[in-house]
C-alpha cells in the first residue's frame, strides 16, 4: 500500500475511532490505538515501515513537548510542592517496585524489569478530572493534590526513563559510568535552564517583532526540535529533551500566548500524536497477548493496586482522611499517555518483547475503563460516611 494512503488511513481512522470513544465517555487515545489494531489486522499495514516509524517518533516527541509546554505550570508546582510531594513519591515508588518484582517473578532480564517498573509509574488523570467534575468533587483538596501530583509523577517517570535508557546503553554500570550518566543529565538540564532564563526570552522578544507569519509558532516548534536533538547529543532520549524543553518554554509568556498554544496543540494532536497512538495499536501483537495471560492479568492487578496503595499511603501522610486518601489512590490509577511513550521507546530499543508491550497496552485500556466506576464508588462512600 502506498505510504500516503497508509498515512491517510491512519489519520482518518484514528480521529473517527477517537471520536467514537470520546462519545462513549472514554479517552480518544483508546480509539486511536483501536484504529491501529484494525489497520494491522484488516489492511495489513506494517509497523516496520520506516516512514511510519519516523512519524510515530515525531508524534511521541510532540506529545511530550506539548505536555510540558501546555499542561505544566512551574509556579503552581512550586506552590503545591509540599502537599503533592509525598502522594506523588509513594504513587511512583510502589507501582515501580510492583512492576520490577513482577518482571523478576517471570524471569525477565533486569533491564526489562526496570522498564516495566517505569511504565507503571505515570498518572494520566484526564478521565479522573472528568469524573470528579461530574461528581462535583474536583475543587476539593484531594482534587487539587491529584492535579499537581500527576505532573510530578510524569516528571519522575521521565527522569527514571532517562536513567534506565543510560543503563541500557552501558549494560553493566561502573561507578564512573554512573557519574558520567548523572553528569550528562545534570548538564543537559542546566543548559536548558540557562537558555530558559537568559537566551529564549530575548530570542522570543525578537521573534515577536518579526513581520513574517507565524514566527512565534515556528520558534516554539524549533525549540521542541532543538531540545530533542540536544538531548540525544547528550546521550539521552529525544522525548526527555522535548518534555524538558516544553517545561522551560512554558515559563516564557511571549511563547505561551493562547493563540500559539492552540496552534501547537493543533499541530501536535491534529497530525503527529494520533499517528503515534495508532502506531502503538499497529505494534500490538494479539497472539503474543494470548500467550501472556497470567503475566498480563497480574500486571493489570499490580498496576492498579500499586497506584491505590501508594496514593493512599502518601495522601494519608499529608493529612487527608481515609476516604479522601482512597479517592486519591483510585483517581491516580489511569495511564493513558507517558507510559505508552515509555514502552514505545523500550520496544524500539529492542529491550521489551511483544508480550510485555501488548500487556501494558491492555493495562492502559483497563485502567481507564475501571477508574470512573471505582472513583464514583469511592466518592459515594465518602459522602455516605459524612
């Protein structure tokens, strides 16, 4: 099939299926993944196509860049850091341990186990926010902590991802290699901070005065690509750089005017991000999933339980009562974004096999289906006890 026709089908079906799932009350990403499953099954579009791989790679870069650029507010994070730190810490640590131990139980290599653990750490609370709004519970203290802790979860997840990628490159780490790895990460972050404080504000002041059309938009996209490129030069993955670049850019008012945000979002979610999620669907091996039955079942149980347990413990430690702590834990269960980026990277590096990849995609689907039901029960339990 001609590559242009493949891209056309990917985009059209991803959006059509995404719309269907949105109308059913679920995130559109499930529809986009389903579109990929249909295309690989019916139209035999191959995930091995180099052009599709490249476009999917751009998709994950712009997905994480947009997350850092649009959805991260450093001022709010600083203001709520003390409240969000412990819930986020336990909400990351417990699932990571569960994922790592599960991998060990099934005799996966240590590197595979690390990637499984990292894939269980993020929190995607779009579904949770929608449910809490419906229940008139988003404006509560637990709702506020959930919103901010989920951002910390993703930041920690991507930091862990950077570490695990470095481990995969070195295979066996010595103290010197660990120091080199840490030095590269610190150096990259420092360079991005310096650029964000002293170079980019002046650059965007100049760009704002330019007469050519869409100069600021082009500048934002250029920063996304530059930060991804620079990260790779430091031995990190491009998505790490894109996410950090987005966070840095989010602090520059000129670069974050609403019109430009809308265009960046349209550019990302109109083209590249749907291709990335549809490519995830293309890459799912249903036959491998059927052979990984027990592993997949335990992965789903531990992924959900890890968030509930970790979130409950962390939120109790910051003063929430048992009912709100349960609401926090249940509300942090969904995974719909960053974890898919993690496993896509792990698969592209040849670290995880089709069984693990497909099981984590299934876990993502289950988490967003189960969460609204469990969250409504938790909120009703709180209200009945009041």
